[in-house]
C-alpha cells in the first residue's frame, strides 16, 4: 500500500466532509497538532488528514475513503503504543478519541464501551456499581489497544487477562463493513481479537465481563534499598507460586522518586519497589501480605486500604504524556538467581531518573485458562519484565538511553520464554513470532481472510501470507 498524497485534495476532503459527522483536520488548522500527538513524545509524525470520528459510521466512511485512495492508515484510541502506531506520516489518521460512550449493566455484570474510552473512564463507570475488569496500570491508557493485545493488570491473577473478559467487539473491517464479533457470530475472529491486536479492523466498541471488586482494595507501594533487592526478588519468586488469586504483584527497580513517603536522602538512589494489590477481603489480605512486609528493611511501606480507582492511577505520575520513551521486554519463567543478578546490575547503570525495570507476576486465573482459548502467547506462571528508558525532550542523550534498554534486553534474552505482544517495540517480524509462537499461523490465516492487503498494518503487524513480513501491499 503506497501513500498517495495527491489524492487528498480539497475536492476529496469536501466530499468527505459532507458524509462525516466528526472533525477533519489538516496541518495548520486549529487542533491538528494536539490531535497528532501521542503518549510517546519521541514520535513526531504528520498525517495528511486526521479524521476525528464521532461514531462507528464515521469510521466506516474514513476506512472507505482511505481504501479508495490507497492511503496509509493509522488508528488511534488512547495513543499509548510505544511505537506510536496511532499516528502516521502523510496518510490518514483515524482518531477514535471523541468516541466516549459507556454503558454498564450491573444485573448481567457487563459493560460496553466505545473505542475512544480510557481505562480511567471505564473504571469510574464500573466502580459506581462495585465492579471492574482487568485493565492496565496506567489510567490514561486506551481500552482498545490494551485489550486487543492481551491486557495485563492488577486483577489478572484474580479474573484473568483483559481478553479473557472480552465478550464482543464491534469491528469495522478493511473493506469498510461493520461486524458484531462474539462467540456465536464470529468465533474465529473473536479468538484472533483476543490478543491479535489491531490487525483485523477498527474496534469501535468493546464489551466486557465484570467482577465484584472494591470499591476499597488493599494496596500500595513498599520500597527497599537496592541492597535488599536480591532478598526481595527471591522471596517474591517463591511466595507468588502459592499466593491466593486475590493478590496481584507488580515490581519496579528505579531511582527513588521524590515522594512524601521517602526521606530526601533517598531521592535519586536506586531502590526496589513492590506494589501488592489485594482485591478480596481486607482482613484476609492483611494476613496474606504480612510476610511481604517483613522482608529486609523497607524504606517505606504505604500498603493500606484505598479505593480501587486510586490503585489504577497510582503509576500515572511516572508515565506522563510527552516524555520520550523506549522499551523492550521478555517473559521470564522465574526470577532465577542469574536473572536477579542482571536486574540488579542494570539498575546500577540506569541512565535517567525516569527510567526503570518493571515487572508483573503472572499466574493464578491467567494460567488456568486454556492456552488455545485466545491468541495470547505464554500463559504459564512467570514474570513479564519490561526495561524502560524515559527522558525529557530536551535531553540530547536519547541514543545512550536506548542503548541501556537494548543491553538489558540482551542480557535477559537467554532466560526468555517469549514476549507479551503489547510490549513489542522495534523487534519486527522476529518479535511477532516470539510473541505468538504456533498461534501465528492461525492469526495469519485470519489476516488472509479479513485483511488480505494488509490495510491495517500500523500495529504489531501480522502480514497476510502473500505479503512478506515488514512490507505493505
């Protein structure tokens, strides 16, 4: 698919405007620069046209407009992909961010949300009824990208990944058709949407199974000096194997941020943090978490009963819009001593106060679901480890920061069992194969059926069989 700017002329746009309810923006118009910005400030692309859709009908019109003119297309929901998939150069950006409808049905325990909804918005709507589903750890992430790629979160050991709770998707396909995709109407395509990302169409609405959660949960960070890191990581490695499903654990190794619960002499020094979140009975959670809180000599322990909405947004300050980001990741079966040695060594050379190594304990409900039930890759108990560099735009040392990430990723590679698709960055076809394994052949067959020209290719791309990996049509 070649980008052909000559076909986006004033006459074409005038014709599109007559059929389009949302806003159409070109370079130089008010709102264009704001609309083209995504979370990762390192991405600076300029679409020829931004179509800010007011609803699914607008998405259909935009897809058909692009297809008729052989335009490169990107689809933006929350705009959080590290690679900036939501925005393209010189093509058509289909922007869902104005599509904000949410309907919660507490009687059936389900929710329906439009493709431009953020997790903070969906969580607020569902928590009004004491309900939730697994939904990331940064509240300004879009629901669409996180869901279609799998969906990690604090609740995953309790209720499964986000895709395990995805009931249906309203989809606009590459030929501009609207489909309702669920287990009865399109079971094969639903399987592919449960982990296969944005390869098969534009998700204009998603329906979820909800679970009783909160509104108060037990959670918060515990920080230790890096000297305690080996002991902390070994304890977590063994503890999580038998921990109840109600307990989710994420971990972080970074320089200590300036926070009220750390004394100033620790600011900027390497620390290890755990964030346990207990989504069951609070008294039982206090008992289960007690051993975690007795490890080593914590610098701070802020675990307490808090609103689930607070837990869902507690990391937002560490992932602001506009910072430059780069990451690479591995699925690690266990925090073996050699893995722990790598993690500790990498933090000793961390290049910026904003960079970190993050991790998520996977298991519980995630690992009990049949691996063939969704397109998601590795489900066995283990840890997702993400090496992240972040730096402000004025910092001229971006190459140094990305090198730190790549060196850490290479050091962990001998211990890897794959990669979570939503954590792919610039690994290309090898990364796709690593994320999906044997599922890739089935996903390719779905791509052949629903997008044989690779119209939707600005994503963690699964090309159709007639197009070599890494190429458009």
